[in-house]
C-alpha cells in the first residue's frame, strides 16, 4: 500500500476511534468553537469602542480573520502528531514503535489523531466569513474565490477601500 | 554465516547532573553539569539463523540498549552491528520489515480498534501480499487461539489476551527474526506457559531466530539453550545454560525425612543446610559424590521415610552469578 | 509547623519538577515576548486612531499586557495535565491512602505548579520588558513600575490574592476533571471563560459599557483585571480596597465549593471502591 493510501487509512482509523464517543466529540467541537470565538469577540470589542483603524473596518478585519483561520484550522487538524511528538511519542516510548515500522516516521506522525474537534475553529471561522461578507461589499466570483484560497493577504488588499500600506498589528491576534 | 553479528558495541549517554534540593534545581536552570553513562562498554557476540538466545542481566545492565540497537531504533557510539547483511540503524526501513518485536506490557495495536482491524492495518503498513497475509493471519489466530477476541477492541482485553494478540501482530509479516523484550512480565501462570510454548514452537518448527530478554528465569530454563549475561555494559558469559549453572553453583540438594529423630551426619563433601526434628537438607557436589551413593550411604545407617533431590532455584544461581562478577543493578 | 510539612513538601516537589524543563521554559518565553509585542501593536493601532475612547492610557495598557504575559502561568485557564493523567491511570485513588487533607494537598500542589511556572517567566519578562526595553530607548513600550507607593503596597495583597484565587479555580476545575473523567471537556469550557472574564483577553473596561457592572463583580475579575488596575492605580484608595475584598470573597467561596466537591468525590470513590 503506497504512502498516500496508507495516510488515508490512518485518517480513517483515527476518525473511527473518535466516532465511538460521539457525545464527547461533539462537546469538544462545540467547546473549541466557543474557545476560538473569543478572539473575534475581542476584535469586535476593540472596533466597537475605537472605530475603524487605518482604513480597516470591522467587517474587513473579520474577513481577513476568517480566511486565515480557515487555513489555520485545516493545518491544525492535520498536524497533531507533530504537535504532541515530545509528550505522546518520545516520553512514552511510543516513538520506538514508530521507528519499528517499515514506513517513514513523518508519514506515521502525520496520520496520527486527526482531531474532529478542531473543526470547531473551522466552523467559527466560516460563521465569521458569512458575517463579514454581509458587512463588506464583496462578490464571491470565481476570481475572488481563487485569490481567497491562494492568498488571504492578496484578497484582503483587493478589498481594502483605502489602499494605504497595511498598518502594523492589523493582523488580528 | 551468522545472521546477527555484534562487534565491540558501545553506547554512552550524556546525562545532566542535578544537585538535590531547591537550590540545586534553580542552579540547574542556569548552568548544567554533564556526566557520561556507559550503557554498553564493548559487547560482542553472534547469532546463527534459527537460534534461540536468552539475554539476561541485572536492571540497567544494557540489555534493552542492545536490543534497541539491534532493532535499529538506537545508534551505537561505536562498534559494528549487522543483521541479515544490513546495518540496522542505517537501513532502518528495510531492516524493520524483516524483524518482529514484542515489548512486554506495551501493545502496538490500536487501543480503540478491534483486534482484526489492527491486523489488517498492520498488513497494509508492512505491505504484506493479501493472500499471504490471510493465510498467515489464520495460522496465527489458530495457534494463539485468538478467534473469540478478534472483534473486540484492544482496550477490552486482559493482559494475557493482549499479549497473545501482540505476538500475532508481530508475526503477521513473517519476520525471520523476533526480538522479545520481557514478554511474560505480569502474565498469570497459564498465560506464561502458553507464551513459552508458542515461542518454542515458533523457533523449533518454523526456524524463527529468537532473541529474548527477560528477568523471569523460568522463561530461560524453559526456552533457552544459550544464555548471554550482561552486567554493567559488559558481556559476562555466553554459552549453554547448563554450563552457567554448573560453573556457578554445581551443588545439589538432598532432602531426607527420617523415621526417627534426624541424626548428626558427618560425611565428607556434604554440608548440612538445615535441619528440623525429623528431616535434614544436605548440600553436596554430584561430581564428588553422586546422588545414589549418598542416598545409599545415609539409608544404610538410618531409617529413612522419604527423600527427594533437587537443584538450587534458578534465581539463586543467577544471583550468585551476579555476585561473583560484581554485576549489580546500575 | 510539623502539620504543614506534607503540604510544603508537595509544593516544593512540584516546584522543582517544573524547573527541570529548561528548553521548554526558554521557548515559552520567546513566544510570550512575541505575543506581548503583537498585542501592544494592536493597542497602539487603535489608540492611534481614537485615544479618547480608551478607558485607560496607552502606557497603562502596555503595562497591562506585559504584566499579563509575565504572570500568565498564574491564570487558571487549563486544568493540570497531571490530574488528567492520574485520572486516566487510576492514580487518583492513591491520594486517599495518604494521611492528608485531600483538598489541602491538591491546593498546595497546584500552588507549587503555578508559581514554579510563573516566577522564572516573570523574572525573565521583567528583565526583557522592564529593563532592556528602556535601555534601548523603547521606554514608551516598556513595562512600567507601579504608580506610586500606595499602588505598590496595595499590589502585594492583590498579587497574593490573585494567586490564591487562581489556585482555587484550578483545584475546583481539577476536581471536576477527576469526578467526570473528562479533562478535555472541562478545558473546553474553562479556557474561554477564564480568558475573557479575567480580563486576560482585554481589560474589562474595553468591553461595551453596559456590561461593566457585571464584569467588575464576577469572580474571575480578581484574576487579572483587579490586581493589574491596582498596579497602575486605575483602582486606588477605597476602590482598590473594594477590589481586594472582592478577590478575597470569591477566593473563600471557591475554596468552600472546592472542599465540598472534594468531599463528595472522595466519598463516592470510597463507595465505589476506588
């Protein structure tokens, strides 16, 4: 079985294990969604109090935030093995077993534990994206979608009404 | 042609020294002092295909380090290792495809998956040809009586059941060499017997080379013709178990129950180990005075109810061996 | 003093354990400096547009951020991972075998854990943001000392209380983890709750004005918002004393709740046979 197919197998295995605990998985996803929602809450509070900054309104910042977070949540979803490499693999001796398999260690780590709960952030970012689209005059034609997928920076530049240089720290925390 | 070749193997670790107490901990935060730990200090041996070797030694002697180097997950500091023509830590992927490893008490199977699903996944990982895999799997399931367990998630199995599944998992890809690291630890008596029986069959009938590390001396007695003792990173002895025993503690024990009160016995070459009102335990060297002669000598002069002869317990032999070689827990 | 020995020992053992992980500490420090810098830049951007709308000065906001980074380990936003592991492996039952007050033991352990993680970080942060920044001419962006003698004096009890309150929250969370066997679920609720309501995300006064009365009275305010505002004298005199009282009051309530929860859990473990 080649590497890609094996990766698919690993992912399927991880999902099946989580599917055995549906209630816990759902609660974790909801919790993660709430936890990440506080970020946009903070941003909103600041914009609400101070008004637009450097030509960016809340809607535009929210759009930028949503695009970045969608990308981040997908990456976060797929990289758990590397994240917990120290604690869950080296410290417990599980890494020995990884090395004893005739496969690249990176492949095995990549397929380790695809956490469905990380979709909570994806969900939250999608909601913010919808919210932002209602606040900002943007039409999602093919070109816009393509740029959004390839580069959030470029997409947000195009949408900026006052296209001065991007102010420092406008990348939301 | 040896299958496994180990020459002057050495492994040294650098460990951070930590002074005890709170001030020590704080100082350790700023400046670290290092110390060299010689886990292995020049070990050499070789193994032919189909051999069964037991690897014993006190804790911290270097057994696990040797096994890890042989399986390719650890790099030695110096020395030469060759397994089936490959250097394990340099050709990791090719090497591990040919070996099986069982760690006692640690399972490689997926905790939440049914056993059979774990097997299937392993078949994919090891790229085992499907028909070959199915045949091999069914063979192992039959040998290890895993039929009723196949559908259960691994977390629901008892330790004995898990170890049996573990053995099957390690052998699905038909390795020529099997490393066993304390495979019977924590198992109940029937499970231990089952594991020993399985390993013996594997080695005798299928010609699998087995390298076994264990603290359980009964494993050694039951399985190994050849024993290597490692102490403080060095090889202390390499040879048949019988010669180890003979070299260390050649004596035998004779237990006699007398019809009347236990007499005072004075026989040259025989020491009295313990006595009760009606019995004696004698220690003697069978090379100097054979058992039948001794029994006849005692029975000729005293009325004897019952006798039996045995050898010192293996643990005693091994402990004595460690003592003789000053090999203690590191 | 002999009766306190086991608790002191527990505190010390945890403290020493955390000091061992040097590389992790340094990496964490670098991350926090970066994180602090970004948050300050965000504030600076907003202040640049409309400083009048802000409830505190930019200098105070900057100090708030640095204080928050320095003392982040005192914030009870994640349950002690050791408890989660002890629960999974069944080690929790062993606590019953020790001749100790279980709640006191957990409290001492938690305090040790938090302070061991906080103090080295705070020291480093003080060096970097409090001393280094002014030295290289970035004094405007530095961590300023407390505003006056009164503020300094009042900050000491505020700091002690914020630590005690944080430990009380965390022990309660750990008990819930141990009782429900669900570490991730508790974290999922605890983290956003604490980060928002303590004032860690934003000083509480930045939220819409209508929410102010509620925000100032809820228990988590004493974790960050109250002590930090005492530090730069945004809360002074009578208001500061009220803040301290609020911290102390909630600490007592949470310790009380914690003890009750601990008793119930221990009793349940006894009945179930651990």
